[in-house]
C-alpha cells in the first residue's frame, strides 16, 4: 500500500528545491551584478578622477610657472631701470667715487625686494665696490668667469647659487661700458626668501603632501618645502633629482621630460611616498617645476566610494538573504497546502477503491470542481456505479 504522506513529501521537497535553486540563481546573479557594477563604478570614477587630476595638475603647474616667471621678470625690469640710473655715472662707479649712489639704490630696491648686495665689477672680473661692503659676491664673479662670454642682452640672469657665507642667492647683472668702452658689470644680488615663499604658496597647509618643487637646469633642487615625507630641501642640500638614488622613475622624468623642456603628467616615488606630478619647464630661467599630489590623496575618495558600495552591497545581500529565507519558508507552506489539496482526493480515491474491495458499494468521492482531480473523482464514481450495477445484477440473478 502507498504511504499516505509520501507523495506530499515529494511535492514539498520538489517545490521547495525549485524555489531554493531559483533563489540561489537569482542571488548569484544579483551578487555578480553588484560586483560588476562596483568594479565598473570604481574604475569609471578612478578614470574620471585621474583625468581631472591630470588636467588640474598640468594646469596648476603651468599657472605657477607663469607666476614665477612674471615675478622674476619684474625683478629683471627693476634691475634694468636702476641699472640705467647707475649707468649715467658709470665712470664714477668704476673709480669707486660714488658709493653713496649704490647705497641709495640698494635702499630703494630693498623696500620692495629682499636685496643682498649691489656690486660693480670691471671687465677683468674684479670687484671694484659694493654695498653693503661686508657682503661677499665672489660666487657671482666665479660664475661670470666660468661663463666668460658676454650676453647680448642688457640684463643677464644668474641662477640660484651658494655663497661663501653658506647663504643662497640669485642675481641679475646689468651690462654696460665705461667711457673707454671697457665692459662694466653691475651686480644686483637678491636673497631667495621671497621666491621661496612664492613657491610655498602651492602648499595650502603646512607640511601638506601636495606642494611645488623647483630644480635648476642641472636637476638640483632649488627649493622643496618641508612635508610629512621630508624636511626642507634647498640648494644647500645638493639633492640631485637626476640621480637614481632619489628614485629611478623620478630621475627619468627629470632627465627625459622636464630638463628637455616638456610639460606633462607622470608618477614616481620619492622618499617612500608615491606621487603624481605635473611638471613643466621655464626656459628663460632654466627651472624645472614639479607639482606633486600623493596617490593616497587621489585615491581617498575612490576608496571611500568603494567602501560605501561594499556597505550597500552587504545591506543588499542581507536583504536578499532575508527575502530568500521568507521565499523558501513561503514556498514550503504553499507546497504543504498544494500537496494536501492534491493528495487528499487521491487518498480518498484509494479509500473508496479499498471500500469497494471490502464490499462497501455506497462509498463515493466528492465532486464539483473543474480540475483533473475532480475529473478523476467523477471517473471513480462512475466506475463504482458501474461495479455497483454489476454487483446488483449478480445478486438479482443469483450469480
């Protein structure tokens, strides 16, 4: 005999398994979609951020290059203007008979710019007179002697250099001649602090990892503001960025890009800090500029976005898990109801057939529906009516 609950268990098991498999497939598809969506979103965001960062770094470093060049050009113009004034009494200056004029010019320039000294040098590169008299300008003279050639320009720039008193300065030289047509050089030597301050304006906060550094045409740092990764670096520290010990990637950028007059964006590691850099070159000064942005600052919003998506994914998966659990429990409950509805008329049919076998011809199944189970009940009832007639004939005829 068929066990009464075997079919219902099968129905419940099959339907629940079907819902479970469907839920697993749906959940897997949802998880895969979320993973793909996260990967796409983060990658797209990173691409947009990188494009914007590159554009901004390039634009900013070029802006600072214009600012620095404009500032240096203004000093050149001031030197030219005061050089013309001193040029009127150049013979007296050469004979060192008009030192008061140097003091006067020094005072006027020093009101707006940080002057170190003004000096008069003859064609043999000898210092004739200077103000203040105690300031040494031999470093400028040494650079002029090494250069030897006389510039065709009226004002010539001498890049940042180290003096004997272990100070750093830069100079502009006004070129003129005395009454005998001998060359005379008027040296305007400036302290670097105002330019240092201007470079440091790119660093919005003290020790910020985003800052501007400047190198000379040899690749040696003129100024690199103090940051979290390193202390202040100036020309006195003699940090040559063309050397590989400061980072192979950085040395390649400096040698192959910056010092060749190029403008662009790249990435390097300096003193264990991974950075993006926008770089350019000021040809007139021989300066290379690098505006750095640490990758941790660049990736911070992307990492935050990734974490937010992860959190939302966890919430979504939790919701899907709860929803799936309710779906499975609901399907089990529905399966039980369906199984009962299906098995009940089947069990009643079995009982009716057994009743006929046992001699109970009055047993009939309930009908009234329009599904297959009701059709089965009607067929069973007809079969029972048929057997009932046969049995009645047998009893009537004695057979």
